[in-house]
C-alpha cells in the first residue's frame, strides 16, 4: 500500500526566507518538529552548503553543487565516463529543460545569485544536492539577492511519495517556479497562490507523474481541497496537517482547461500585476483572473465546483478535468451526508437548507432523484439580498451526459427528474475578502413537472455508423437551431483522443461528423470503446463507439 505524506509550505521567520515542501507523517507529526505554536513552518536560516564538486549545466543556466562521499553523496554511477555522476548530469539536463519551458511560457526574468565566491562561484543560479530526507523535505528555494535551491541527493528514501527521477523532475519544476515567483514579488500574503501555481506547473511539465493527486485525497491528510468547498480558495493551509493550498492547484487546472487560450497565461499575469503594485493580496489576483478571462469569480467558482463534483467515480468522460478519474475523493468528501444530500424529496415535499460559505468558497447540494414521476422546483435565496456576490448553477446528469443549467433569476424547474441519475445545485461566493455569507436552497417536489427540462438548444446524437467499426465511422446529430458545435473523442478513462470539430457553425437539422480512427498525432488508435462527446450551446450528448482492429 502506498504511503502518503503531507507536504506543507515553509515560510521562514529568519532573514533568508524559503519555500519548501515538508513531509508530514501519517500520525500528524512533521519530521524534526518544524511547525511552531501558530502553525507556521520554520525553515533553517539561509546558508550555503559545503560541496566538493560543481557542474555547469549544458546551457549554463545553473551550477549544480554535489558531493561524492559522505551522507549527502549522489549516486556514483558514471556510465558515460564523463567524470560527472550520471545523476548530476540528469539534474542539470532537467534544470535546463524546465527553465526553457518556463521561458517559452513567457517567464523570461533572469535567475542568478549576483555571483561571487560566496554565492556559488558564479552568476549561474545554484542548485545544491544534499540529504533532505532526514529533515523531511523535498526541496528548498531561498530568495533574495543570493537566492539558491536545494534538492535531495537521490530521492531514494521511503518517505517520498514519488521517488527517483520522477521525484526529482516534479520537485525541480515546483521549486524552480518558486525561484521565478521570487523575481516578481516576495510578499508572504500570496503564499496560497505560490503553492497552488507551483503544484500546477509540476503537472504542466510532467503530466504523467500526477504527484499532485495526493493533495485531493483525505487518506492520511487533513484539510484537503475537496473536503469542504465552503472554505476560501485562498485558505493558506498553514495550520498543521493542511494540504489545502497544494490541492488548490486543481483550480489552476480548471482555469487552464476552461479557457485554453487565456487560462494558463493568467497565472503569469497575476505575478506581473503583483510586481507592478508590490501587492499580492487576494483582490489583486482575483481581479487579474476576472479581467483576463472576462468572467466574474463567482461564475468561475460555480462552474469549477460543478466540474469538481463530477470526478472520481462520478466522472463523465470529457465533461470536466482531463484527470477527473484520478481525483478519487470528489467533493464534499468530509461533510456528513445529511448536510448536503437531499433524499426522499417526493415524500417530504420540500427541503430547505441554510448554508454559509467563505469568500471565494462554494457549495454543493445533491438532490437524489428517488424514481418518482414529476420534477422539482429549486429556489436560491442569498441572505440580505446580496445577489451580486453569488452565482449558482444546476447540473443534471444522465448516463455519460451532464447538462449545466444557468438559472435566469432565483429559481429553476427540473422536469422529468426520474430521467436523471444525479442532480446538484452549486453556488459560488465571489467576494474576495470579508466574512462568510449565507443563503438558502429550497427544493420542492411537483408531480406535474413531467416534461424533461430542455437545453437552450435541442441536440440529438444518434449511434455512430457503422458500429463496431474498423477504418472509420460517422456520427449523426440533429440540431433544433443553428449552433456552434464541438465534437471530441475520448477513451473510457476520459483522456482526449481527438478533437474532430472545434466550435464550428452548423445549421439546424441533420448533420454528420466523420472520424477515421486516428489520434490527434495521426497514429492509429487501438481496439476498444471510445466516447464521442458533442456540445452545442449548453446541450451535451455522449455516445459510446466500439473500434475493432
């Protein structure tokens, strides 16, 4: 069974401040007692470490400092007989590669340590390979005029959730992003965004490692991100055992996947704005996100929590996150069921729930279709008429499909609710500061609401022909009115295989889209079941297709 450890941010109260990942043991203790009485983790005072050797990376961005003997010795293997251990060369090649990716993403600020014999011997950014496992640390990044980075010498110890080269890669991606962050602004108030974005970048650079999944699972952790959506997005997580700000990386994934054009670049733009204002407060970060994406935070949060709900065993392939199935503990996984699930509504007749949500927090109510005919009326009522702070959505799921309903006003009707597998009501609080706000959700059963709730555009997706198929197949669909259509193919795990049509105009009536059985890289797909997902306006339909080679 895989052992889980919680990493927690280190903010030093000493002159040389660092960002770090500290390992917390399953019993809740942090190795070597790094947390003080206020829950803030303390790093050691900044100091350069003695090293016997150094290695200049091929692109000369970094100087790697290492030892070949003692407790901090790197693995000695030197298969290419270069005189430099293979592990050190691997660190150097990885560092150069990661830095180039960040530069290509627009992070072009110079990383250096001002040079000099006391600062590693040159202007290159210094990386020290040392024994960190005894301190329960994955990596450390020190900022200031003589900033540098520390990494474990081999990531071979059992404390590391991800080990070896994979651990080195994601830790280097994470810590280097901290190094870049410090070139913009080093205020402590945006620590939650520092960690959320650094964890996000781990997965951007190494999407197959998925080390960040651990921060969404309450097994062995406390205060994981999906436990209770009512907490602020910007919860710092500096209380003991908290993984909240690391798990907040999933919100960065949402921004990226919700808006493929602007979502990723908005992270850099938040840092640029903080550098300009010398201010990393939450309203500054939220303001950049809103202005860049053209949507208020309450709308973004409402959709984000719909996506988050449909993860793990609730995943509908192609609907939400690319890694949705890997988020095995969907929200709200630590709230008692009676607080957020409405059952037997046709018997009760009505259910009223009063809920309180922190700024930039959310809420999920599940209404369980109990098999009775008819439907429900849902009313959303913010307290004190603070409607402008809130957005709410209703999502209904049937089979592979999920339809999101954006209510026009304070109520919505869901007809034919016996045709749905799942119904949820989601709310997002767009306030960026202040105290928590409350609202009520009222769900009323009405036996006369038998007609299924229509989407804005009626979309019918017929079975592909032929099916099963070998070389190619055709997807027929019908629209009730002209609409822009997106058609994608996914495998059964939810991974994108091919985008066939992206937001293209189609006329009302009968239409078809062909798929030749190839992936987006032009290679043939293997035999198996694939899912075609067609989106027209707010209408979504999914069909399973069988490919036989």
